[in-house]
C-alpha cells in the first residue's frame, strides 16, 4: 500500500490578503501623500503606507490521510513499514474518537501537500474562481498576487474549452508555475463544500512530456509516448501550441521553463482541510 503523487482541488480560500511588513520580500517604503487623509492616517498609525499582497497559501491545501491499522503488518515488517511512511513524508496521529470515526479508529497517517511532486487540480465548476481570485472592491487593483505553487492540473475537456484562459491565468496569478498536467479519460469533479475535499492519486502515461523550447517558441515532445494514446498526444499538442499566442507568454522571466504532461487519475483519497482555513477579506489582517 502506498500513496504516490496526488491532485488537490483548487479553492478560492487558499488566497489570503496580507499587509506586507518591513522585512518581507519586495517591501519598500512609500512616501505618503500629505494631502491625503487616508495616507496621513496610515502614516500616524503604522509609520508607512501599507502595501497589500494576496498570497496563495499552499500550506493550507490540507493533507491526504489514510487509516493504517498496524496489525495489517506483521511484527517483523512493522519497523520497515514505519520507516517507509516516514521516508515518504507521512506523520502519524490519533484522531479524537468524536472527530472522524468512533473509538477504536486505527492509527491515522497524514501527508501534507508537496509542492515538488503533487499538483493543484482546477475543477471545471471552479474555473472562474481560478482565473479571477476574489478581491474586495475597495482594494481592487491595489495589491499584488504572490504564489510559489508550481504544478497544476486540468481535465482534457477543460483544456480544450479554455486553453488561452488557462495559459493566461497561470502567467498572471502563479508566476512560479512550470508544469501543467492534463488528466485524460476523466473529468474529476470536486465537492462544492469547502470543508470537504477529495484528493486523487495520479500517474503519468509515460516518461515523455511536451517541453517549451524558448528559442523556437514552440512545445517539443521529448521522451517516449504511450502508443495507445497516440491520438491524445496529438490533440493536446495542437492545443498547447496556441499558448504562445497569449500576451506575455514566456517573456516575463529571464529563463522560462514549462512542461505539459499527460496523466491518469486513479484512486481517490480522503483529504483533510485545516479547521483554521477562513477567507479573510480584511486587507490589514496579517495571517
């Protein structure tokens, strides 16, 4: 038994508004406008004009959790099993009986979201939220978006329908994004209730992928393709070659690296969202 790479559904609640503080990256002093009452009040209260940022909090994505009674493993294999779980990033914890299951619930192992190998899945019904993270009217356009999320995933159907919007949103909202996974043969849907989440494991179809060639400004496939999916490779290549038509594509970084991989969603896994996950619309609240 094991949990490999997983898809965690994207939710708007992962964007939180913060006030950039002295010492934070990109903080700068802003001279207040002496004729502005608002600027003067901020100067008196804080000593500087606050700079706002909306930060994508990947640490709030939650954890995948699996019950694993240790009596499923022989006494001789217990040490090996525990070492494997620790090596793969799992932590163990006992849930209170009233929390998830009755008393006698087996030992629960949880694994947090991993930026390097997991991916954020963009569900079809939540695509508009992904493209336009919500902001309160009074601060619209007065803040920056910051995200260190790197890997995203969409269904083949959504990629076909919203190709340019996907490319544009990744550029504008997630400047560190370098991988797009295309889930073939399935359109994974996610519950609307933000307190619930369902993660899915995924596996790549092959070791090959479409890599962006910065010199030629096209995607080029490198590696082996799964013969049974030849037509899907071709159709997806036709779609992603249009990414270069998006204004600013591959020009906002000194070194632009991006890849597109075909994957299959496999078994679903229960996810755990932190109870403290609350969308805070107060622009001056530091989280």
